[in-house]
């Protein structure tokens, strides 16, 4: 393992810059910092899901994903590095298919909700979608491996399916969008 943080504040960021993993200093509002920062937000939101009472199989998958997101954040923080690969994306797809297999087919849109854990998972999904957008933005003017974008895309799909699983497991059920609730005329 690299250096341990013995002092949390350094004052080096007081000028509005931050250090990347390769030592280069960039503005804190740069596209790269926004991208890995939003990946970090996704990881924190998943931690919120894990803090709830959830099935152990879901907990195990989400904990492993937290490690992968930390790896992805490192990849984005160190330009030119690679942490995730096609096998990580394939594993997400397999998990997604496995959880989705036991759910009824969707006939309506689902609103975020379905109990505290499911709602937290929907929040994690939307933050993950934002992380994906931030990484795409970064890719327009700096090198980003396509695996990073594909990973986040698959992860948001998996989080949607897991929110459905959690809504059912909690007994709250899914909250369906009632598109006919308003009179047209």
C-alpha cells in the first residue's frame, strides 16, 4: 500500500486546486475532478443502501461494487491508468441478469420509493447516472477508457434492478407511475 494519511489537511487546496494521482495540480472544478468526485458520491450512496437492513446477497454484491468504484475513482484520478476491465462489466451483467430473473416483467414505470433501502438504491442509481454523464463529459476533451463509461452504465441498470428487489424484500412493494392520474382535456 502507498502512503498513509497521517495529516488530513494540507492547505494545498486552499487555492482552488487539487492534486491528481500523478502529481499534477488541476482546478477542483475540472471535468476530471467532477468525474471521480461523482463516482465517489455513487460509492457513498451505495454505502447508505448497505446501512439498511437488506438481504445478504444484495449486501455482498454492493460491497464488492464499492471496492470496484474505489478502483474506478483511482483510474479517473490518475490519467492513463487502468483499473477496471471487461470482466468487471461482464460480472455486473451476470449479477443484473441473476437478480432480474426473479422479478416480474415491467409493464409500467417505477417511481423512486418502495421503502427506505429501495429509495436509497434509487438515489444511488441516479447519482451513478450523473457519474456516467460526468465521465462522458471528461471523455470529450481527455482520454477516458470506454470500460469506465460501460461500467457505470451497467451499474446504474443493476442498481435499478436491486431497487426493485429491495422494494419487494421489504414488503413495501414498488411504486408505479400512474400516467392516467390526471384528466386530459
